[in-house]
C-alpha cells in the first residue's frame, strides 16, 4: 500500500532483493531435490528398467535442448552485462534471444512428448498401467520431472518478457537493474536443474 | 549506483564459460555411451556437478558475491546431500 | 487521550484505503500481524470445536454422536486446521510480523507487499481446506498425514485438502523468506546478530526451516495429487511405488515443522522470563546458538515417526540416536530459563504464569518425546493415544501456551490498552488445569493400549475418556475467560503505558500502540538487549 511510499525510508535495497531471489531459488532447488531423491531411490530399486527406459529417449533431442538452455543461459547473462554497461539495445536483443530459445526448448519438448503420446505412453494411459513396475516408475518420473521443469521454463519466459518490457520502458536501466538480475538468476536455475536432469534421464545407462 | 556490490562479468568470460559448458556436455554424452558399469553414474554426476558449479559461479555471479551467500548456497547442497544419504540408510539395508 | 500525543498510531492511521480495506490491503507489518491473529484465532476456534466433538464421541464406548466415517473426517479436519492453519503460521506470522521489525529497530519487513500477499495466500489456502469438508465426496479421512497408499485410493476429497496444504505451505515459505531477508538487511545501524533479542534469533532459525523443508512436502503432495489423477504409482505398491517413501518425504518436512512452531514459542518464553524476573537472560549465546542447532539437527531426525513402518534396522538406530541428540539444545534452553529465574525479582503476571506452565508442559512433552524416540518403547506405544498426548503436550502445551504468554505479554503494546490482570491469571490457571485433565489420562490409557484415531474403545478405558471430556470442557471455560478478558481489555481496558512490564527490548521504547513507522528516529542499540540495570 502507498502508506509508506511518501516517506523517506522507502529506499532501494538491491541486496535485499537479490538475497530474496536466492532464497526463493533455494526453495526451488529443494522442490526438485525431493524429486531427485525419489528418482535415486527408484533407480536403485529398478536399475535395469531405468536403463531400458532411458534408451527409449532420444539423446539427440536431449542434447539439443541442453545446448539451447546453455546458450540461453549465456545470452541472459550477456543481457545483464549489457545493461550494466548501459547498452540497452544489446540487452533487449539478448533478452529476446533468450525468450526465443526458451520457446525453442518447449517446441522440442512438445515433439518429444508428442511422440511418446503417439505411442500411447502418457500419464494415465492404458499402456502405462501395463508396463512393468520399473518402467512405469521411470516414465512417470520422466513426465513429472520434465513437466515440472517445462512449467518453470514458462514462468522464466514470463519473467524475462517482463524484464524486456521494463528495459524498453526505461524502468530497468544501468543503475537500477535488479529486476533483470533476478529474472536472470531464475533463468539460470532452470538451466541448472536441466544440467542434472539431462544425464539422469537421457544418458545414464 | 552501487559499483562496489555489483561486479560486471565481461562478455569474454561468459563466452569462455559457454564453450567450456559445451565441451562438458559433449564429454558426458561420449563417456556415458561407453560402458563403464557403475562408474557411469558417478562420472555423469561429477560432470553435471562441474557444469552446475560453473553456472553458479559465473552465470549467477556467485564468485563475486559475499561469503555469506556462498556459504548459504553450499549449505543448501550439503543439506540435500545429507537428506539423500540418510534416506539411503533405510533403503540400502532393508 | 490519543489526541494529546502527537504521533499517529498504526491503529488510527488513515491511508489510501478506508475502513476494512485499510486493513486487508495494508502492508503495515503491525496490521498484518493483527490480521493473522484474527484469522488464526478463528481457525483455532473451529479446530477446537472439532476437538471437543471428538471428545464427546469418545465419552462412551461405541457410537455416541457420530459414525466411524464421520469421526475419521473430524480428526482429519481437526489435524489439518490445527497444524497447517494454526500452529505453523501461529507464532511466526502473528508475533513475528508484529514484533520482528520492532525488536530489530526496523520500520517494516523487507518485502511489505509480499507480506500482504502472503496473508492472502494463507486465506486462500484456508478456504480450500475448509471447502474440502463440504464437497460431495465427503471430508478427507486420511488423517492430516495423508499416508499412502490409503490416500491414493480413498474416495474422499483428498485432492482439495492436499492442494490446500500446498498453498498454505507456500504462504509459510514466503513468511520465512521475508523474515530471513529482514533480519539480514534491516537490523538498525549498530545491531549485530549477537545484539539481537532472542525472539528474532528463534524466528531466524525457524524461518530457515520454513524455507528449506516446506518445498519437500510441497512436491510430495503434488506427486500424491498426480498419483490420484493419473494413476501414477509413486507411492502405491500395486504399481511398484513405495508407501514408505511417502512417509520419508512427508516427515522430512513434518518433523522440522515441529520446530517451525516450537522455536518461536521458545523465543517468546525467552523474552518473557527475563522481563518478569528483571534479570539478564542466563546464557544468551547458548540460547541463540541452540536455536540454530535445533534447526540444523532437526532436519535429520524425521525417521523417528517411522519405526514401525518396516524401515531398516540401521535407519532406526540412526534416527533414534539423532533424536536424542536434538533433545540436548532444547534442554539447554530449559536450564537457561530456570537459571534466569534464580534470584530474580519475580512479577507473577499472566505472561509469566503462562511461561511457567509452558516450561512444565514442555518438559512432560519433551521427555515423553524421548520415550517415543527410543525404538523399543516406541514400538510398544506407536499409534496409541500416548502419542496423541505427547504431541498435544508439545504443540498445545508448548506452542499454544507460549502463544498465550506472548499474547498477554505484548497485548498492551499491540492495542495500547491493558486487560484485567487478575482475570488473566485465572484464565491461565483454568486452562492449565483443563489441559492436564484432558491430556494426561491419554498417556496412561495409551500405554495400556488405547489406539489413536479410533471412535470406539474397550470399557476399561472409560474412566480416562471421561476425565478427558471434563478436562476439555474446563479448557473451553478457560478459553472464554481468557478471550473475554482480552476482548474487554482491547475495548475498555485502561490505557497502557509504553513499557508496562519494564522490558528492555526495543519494542518497549516506542509508544503503545506503536506509530505507523515504528521509530521516529534511529533507535539506540545497546550491546546487551537484556540490560536490567
Ligand atoms: Cu518428529
């Protein structure tokens, strides 16, 4: 409410905002941490099924998505450096590139999931119920974890777009860029989680 | 502007880190495609750990943040590791 | 009266919004503290009525006023309301919001708008939780623990109830986040961590648990929801899942959750005792550090809820060992409180009386907790009313009485008026008597084998259930005495001075009720927050 806004104490505290974002990132890490714990337990119980399950996924698509996220992580970092150097134009371009890459990731994911759905493999399908227990759990976790990750991609895209418009409107600028920095931090978190998801889901066999 | 608290990461650093991350991605795909048995998981997680460390340190600027924040981040990872470890005290001996 | 003073209290302040909107759209941490107080008092009343309903059902063996399924619904709803809507937000959201900024010399919390949003999220979650009672499927009947695989199969409205718990968890996370940043960034100039009073210390430790443990149960509940929606088998053994894994994930949060409620409770007691003994707190650093120690070790003892689940032998002794270790910092605090009283000039007012009762009840709850923490006796009394008695001694006897203590302690600061001191003492005594009559017999019959969550029992337990019912009624009388006295005090009580108890912490240096921005000038920070010279 505006009751404080007229008063002198309403000073800007960038460090507080940054610390707040980091703390939120901690909660996200533990949110996914719970899933990684479940993954590791079931993997230790059904190693063979998890191995066979991961063979069903396309390493190529996974690798492409990994590259996409790494580049997008770098591009949003460039956007932050650019705004700090007062290069608004580059910053906006880089933000758009990041959002574009995020969309590309989702398109990729759409086709990847689509192929699975096409084969009747999706949560709640008949085929899922017929799979043996290890496979059932592997694919349940696959859909759940990548789905939750995709949800975070969407949230990240929204945050980045808001940042883009704030840069455009001059609200995020060289001496006031906390919004962009926090959106970037969130985006790196999305990348960070994928860095662990990729080998665990696609590679380890 | 609060220059003293905000370190500006040069474009060049970001580029180098990106290339290194590419390299590790390639490496992990190659290594996991040869059969190392139980070692595969360890190697893949180790490489993921290095990649995560790079993202945290450079992209997320943790390298230039306060010691407090570094400790807090480390604490979260240690907490998670301990929780996994302790849960396995149950599953490993059941 | 208030016209004579030149400040505007937060109660009288007229901002952009008027009337009730001036409250529910307010970002003032003090107004939000009161909003939490009213919301939580309402939830507590609903939960307490449900509790009394259970006691009436248990008045005689067999069906008394409801059938078994209705009873299952009642104890589930009682648990969900009391845990997620009352005790977890309880102390930190009410007194934390109101007094954390005041005690560290800040003008508000770090993110006031987020703070307002958090209250709204709490209300939204609470509406969901209450809605789950009235849906066609019937109230959830899983108990507040939502144990799989039953929770994946029962036809009752589990999804709404777990969604509610998820939303309420989110509110808890945001409160914790706000407090941690507040303590790191907004301490008044000159106040270091070890100049802080001990209530902020306790809040700091509890906030870390709120922040780090809640996401784990959050994701677990989402998995449970998906399991029900899509027939995924995470926790259902028929589909390869593991119900014990659900218990692990659930208690990874829900054991530390006990410390979310009890740490701020201990913090309140740590403020009350020095003030009413007019003595410096004994072992300041030991208490501060023990809060962090409890929070840290408390993360790794969750398995003591699972001794009979089929968990491995090695895990059982490991969790048992750590459970005994986590008792040490709690005991340190008890020793420090008692040592503080030694040779103090004790002023036996309601806050202190409640604090004494807290210590008494907490010791009973804590030591019976050690009985439950040891594997062999636990296997004997697991899932009996011994457990029920134990955690009510901790949660209600501990957290609840600390809440009452804090309420009576800070009441004059919050409302600028004083309640009737004598009536407050009587309220405390009646509550104490009612509490012990209600819960102590449950230890005995639990030890003899009375199972928890049963609406029926063998005739040999009749005597205890009758005493418990009488205790429950006395408890209710105590509530009415306490609440009636406080409401009357808030409306017509004598005007309270700024520092009625002669406290030394910063909240007593500002007028009662505090002005909108708390401090007109930067407060003077003493290196010792408990300096009674
Ligand atoms: Cu416990």
